[in-house]
């Protein structure tokens, strides 16, 4: 079975790439995409581990862009990592600046915290800040931190630095990645049907049709949009690992996606598979 949307400790997941590969193998996953936010840093470790578990790793990332003053995420599969090193360094630096501004906002509100050092390509995000608030004793759970201070409309929130959907799609295209709009129906800045044409014109190649937050009606709508615009269909659990209480919001392989979805993505990325013929 196929999993095309998972996070590790290199962004806001709670499992290391090694732990994620082991977990995926135990859940019957055959192909696993590592799609950390704005970084490829976890892919090599996952690839090194995957051979021991007979899992195919799909290298990727989840790129953060802004459209209509709202966050819009774009998955990129099979990028040329060398071509992304410099641009992603800029994106990660922007995430550090954003995190620091939220920490400063919290201090002004009377809740000073210290973030742990995040180096080696780790992309900081709101979950890291939420955990720091839990450790400081201000809240009992990360969700409470989001509800009180870190949510999109809450007092400590800071928008992503401006990086448009066209810039994001162009960046992914420039490194040979297959660009896919992640969980379209979670986007808060406009209707999917109105935003999609601009993204297709910029070079979008697919939609994440299957996602735990998409209703059956939304899945069907996305399937029809894929057919209308000639887009690829992808899907995944958006797995982040267990939270601090050991609970999982989503589970690996929960969507039971067939491996057949992967072949068109590989074809779009220009990947030629070698088939061995044994006599």
C-alpha cells in the first residue's frame, strides 16, 4: 500500500526517519513519501533504512506558500535535491525568523519560552513552539497552545513570509519535482475551484485527492477536477506520529491507497524503472 504524505522530526513530526520507516513497515506500507515542511533533510536517512524493511522511499517535501493571505501547501515529489539546497536554506531561515517572532509575541503576552536549538536542516514550526509552552507549564497540551495563542487567528500567530503559489510551483518545477496541491480543502483563502486554474497555469501537476480531512463529497469533487485539468491523483495520511500523550491523530496506511497511484507520478518525474528478467 501507498503513503504519500508523512512528516518526521526534521519538521513537525515526532518520529525520526528511521522510526517512521520501521512504523510504516509494521503497518504494511510498501512505498513511503517523506514530505517534511520546507526541507529534504530526512530523506537520506529514510532511504538508508528502507532497504532493511523492503520499503520504497519517495523523496519529497511539503513547500509552504501564501495565497490570499492564507497558507497553501504544495507537495513536491522526486526533486533534484542539489538544485533545492540554496532555495530551501532560505525557506528554513524564514521559518526560524517566523518562529522567533511568535516567541517574542508570547513574551509580550506574558508567556516567555525558550525554543530548543534546531540545526541540521530542521524546519521549525508552530508545533515546536506549542511543545515549548507545554514544557514551560503554561498549557497542558499543544492543542491548548494553538487554541489560546498559536492558531491562525490567535494573538501570537505570525504569517509565513511571502512566497506565492506561482513562486512555489516554479521552484519545484525548476528542480524536476512533481508539484501537487496538498489537502486542497483545508485551504482557507478561497474556493478550490477558483484557485486551481491559476495553479494549473503555473505548472501544478496533481492534487492530493485522498486525505483524512476530505469528505467523500470533496474526494469526488477532486477526482473530477483531476479529470478536467488532466492532473495526477495522490493521497496520504498526513502522518505526524504520536503526540506527547502517545495518541495519533492519523494512522499510517489508514487510507489503503493502491500502489497503482505511484506509477504516473514516477512517469511525470521522468523516472525510468529497471525491470530485471530472470531466465
